[in-house]
C-alpha cells in the first residue's frame, strides 16, 4: 500500500462547520448521527459511514451509496438520512479517496470487493440496494455484473456510457486529478475547491460542506484527501459497457437534464444496454452532480425507484408462495 503523507489528526470541528446560509432540511440531515467505521480489504483500510435505521428490526434492508471520482462518503451525508425510515444506510470511501487507505495499484475488481466488504461490515442485510454516482456508478455496474444475484437493485447516477459512434466522433479526455499541492492554511485550500467537471451550483451550502470534508492535514499544511493515482488510466480502459449489459439485478439510471456527461442521447443508448424494464429518470435543472443541484428531487426519484422495486419483490414472493402451495396441493 502506498503511504499517504497525511497525519491522522482529526480536522477541528470548527473548520467543518459551514458558514453559508442553509435551509432547515439540510441542517436537519447533516445533524443526524452516523458512525465512522473501517474494514480492511486486501491490506487496505476502507472507511465508511453508517446511519442506523430509525426503528431497527431483524432482517432489515440496506442501502450503500458510492461516491464519484476524487470524492468521498460525506457527499451523501445530507441525502442518506432521508432513507433511514426504511433502511439501514451506509456510504463508502473507495480506496485512494476520502478517509480510506491508498494502494500501490487500483482495480475495479478490488473496488468490487471493497463494496462487498462494506455491505457485510455495515450489516446492510440480504439483497441491499447500491447507488453510485459518476465513477461510483461504474463501480456499481462492476459489482452488479459480478454479484448481482446478491443485490436488490443498482441505481446508476449520471455515469456516461456513450455509443461507439458517439465516442468516435467526440472522444472524452481524462480530467486532471492532481493532488500534489500543499496549502498553508485550511481556508486557502477551501477557496480552491471545485466540482469536476466544473459547473455552477445553486446550493453553495452543499458545495461548502463537501469542500470542508475534502481536506486533510499534511505535515506542512493541508491537502485534498484523494490519491492522484486512484483515478489512473484504467478508469478509461474499463469495459463498462460490458459491465452494464451483464448487471444481474434490477437497475435504473438517474441523470441530470443539464448534465455535461449524460445527454438524453447517451441515456437512450444506455437504456438499450439495460433493457426495457430499467427506469430512466431525468431530473430537471440538474447537472452532472445531480444530488448537489437538485437534492430533494433526487431523494424523491430514488425513493420512488426503491419503493417500486420492493413492491414488485413482494408481489413476486407472494406469487412464488402461492405457486408452491398450489403445487403441494396437487401432489
């Protein structure tokens, strides 16, 4: 494992407190208690956050949120509490990002194992649902293609898979993900925080909150939490099209109407890979960072998808029971 030049000293609470005006719903969400935990996967410590279900009961279902490239679990801190009425909820820091350890080499196979390990460690129950944004959506495709029979469903959030023809006409270039600069002060670093790809956001309190949780103390100042090698060339060499086609559970796509990465044309192509039963949800006025741009609309869309899937499951289970009873009566 590569050594990170970071100290283990916690960021002081006053530096994590947002200064921007924020609505009550957001203040409520980030005030909800959650636990910070670690699990070791292939020699690397993987960090995750857990929000307990409001009324715990045996056999409860779980959700796992997966962040995008260079991001971290706190991107979901103001979203996760809106699901604790019905689920135990967790959010992972993939290796090389957030508060997780760094590796000498990063692969989607290892990250799939990280996801599975957190599902088990966080006790998310049988057939949990996995929700991944951007790069996290690709990792969601990966784990759902290999272990879909163990999942209740996979929700992909603005992760672009374009047709071969579109890629040939307009090839994507890898955005710079550098993390070598050390800032003398926390405020100097925070002032440089940007969304990638860059975009405006009408909710500055969310951007500030995420930025404050994106920094860690180094020996001589402050640096971003991610390892610049964690988003290497393999990101663009992954057969993500094959992963999506091979997803072995229910799947859905949520994308932003104004996304720079997922257009309606891209969403239509992804729909052909996912099949006609996979919902495609376009969130109005949202850009690539859907849950930052339209957080409550995102919550509503995800609630609808999960409720629909769980209702279908209940019908399928009752149908199987009825068929088994009928078969037994015929014997």
